[in-house]
C-alpha cells in the first residue's frame, strides 16, 4: 500500500470516527451563539433600563433580568455574553473544518481544549452562583451551560482518542473507556444532575 493511500485511509477513518463529536460541537456552538446574542441584546437593554422586563422573566426565580443586573453577569467588566459572541464562532469554524476533513495539529487542539475547559468551568461557576447566591436562573444562561457541556465533552473525546491528551502509561486504558462511551455516560449523568437541580428547586 502506498503512503498516499495509507494517508487517505487514515483521513477517512478519522473523519468517520469523529463525525458525531464534531457534529455535536457544531450544533451546540450554534445554539450557544444564538443564546449569547440574545443575552448580549438583553445586556444592552438592561444598561439603558435596569428595570426592563423580558419574555424570559417568568417569575422571581426564573428571570433573565434578575441575573443580568448582577456583578456575576459582568465578571470581567462587560456582559459575559460577549465572551460567547467571540468564542462560539471559533468553535463553529473548527467543527465545520473538521467535518470537512481538516486535521488540526496537536498544539492547536490542546490550546482549544485548554480554553474550552476554562469556559466549561466558568459556565458551571455561573450556574452555581445563580443557584446558590443570586437565587434566580436565566433560561438563556441555562441553555449556554448545556451547550458548553456538550461541546466540552465532544472536544475532550476527540483529543483523547487522537492522543492529543495523554495520561502516560494509562493512555490506552483511558482511550478504551472513551471508545466504550464512558465519557458520554458521564456527560449524561452531569446533565441529569443539572436538570434535577433546576427542577427540584425552581419548578
């Protein structure tokens, strides 16, 4: 078998193996971008009128406006939604390119993993702040938490299977667990706990 044929077969196998993960990344990031856009518009409205009422202000406990006026919603001095407007298009671009067959170098995927890990932690920090400190939840923020979870687990799956994330001698074992969909089960458990927390306390 020629080198070119081997490379072509490898490319096909990689695309086929990660098609589901990259498709999930694409769908999640598109939904996240829409939610970020809505929140960014709401932030501008709140800046002009802190007493503004939105369609997602369902009650005192389910309210975009209540969460939007807090310092947690503007942690870096500007609305957190702006971070979504910056990051989600990048994820969309990466997902589309990967579905099309682009193979990114290890350093790029590790960098993407690092930044999205920060985003994942940030999303859940905001959720716990809303849940335990603010005492109100924003439906659009919850949507971003869910999509961030989907994208985080998708990119982590790709990086583990491609060997970008390594665990020394335990790498083959971890890859075997991922091939057995253990990471998907973990994600489902996290989302189930997340949903249960919202339902039990606010509905």
